[in-house]
C-alpha cells in the first residue's frame, strides 16, 4: 500500500515566516511587525494624495486664467497698434484732430478682432509741448467671461512732415 503523502509547500525565507514559523502570516505574536497597511494608514495616504492633486489642479486653473488674460492684453495691444498706425498715416501738419477722427471712423471698422475701439485725439498744448505733437488715446472694450473689459493705450505722434523741419 502506498501511503498518502502530505503536500509539500515550498519553504519561505525566514524573514517572511510568521513568528511561529510555517506559512507566512500565521501565528503572529504580539508586537510582531504587521505585514500590510491598516485601513487608517491607507485613508490618510489617500487624503494626502487627494489634497496634493487638488492643489495641482487649482494651479492649472490659475495658469489657464492668467494665460487668457495675457492673450487678451496682447491682442488688445495689437489692435491699439493698428489704430495708432492708421492715425499716424493720416496725420500731417495741416490736418486737425477732428479731421483725423472723422477720416479714421470712415477707414476703420467699429470692431477689430472682437475689440471695440474709441479714440481721443488732441494737441496737448501748454508748456513743454510742441504745437505739432498729437496726443492719441485708444480705449478698447471687449467681453471676457461674461464681463466687460477695458484697456487704454496712449501715445504722442508727430506728423509725417513738419513744415520747416528740414531747415536748421
């Protein structure tokens, strides 16, 4: 008769054996090191990771908002530069600020790339200003995120040809 043999399990290294020997995890005695993480430790780790992820997501949202504002500012500066160039092309020493404004309204559309523009043009006059200098202010309006935004740009222009400027 053949005797039934008990199945043999491979022996684990001594570091992995429980306190009583044999299979791992059996017969641990008090004070023995635990083999895994407790539920509290897992919950605390998940809390720390979720707080870190939420912080990173809020940084992405703030970065996207800052990027949008920067793009709007850059685009408004380009539109203002376009208006300044149109005023510069129209400004000669013989033209008055009102005549330049009238001609500008004929040449430029009311809205450029989604930005409405309003110009203020005058000769500053007074001490420290030359009579042919022209002050130009461009106020741009656009809608961003459901609210109206306004940005103003200023410059001082000289006419394309000042009579007597070629004489010394």
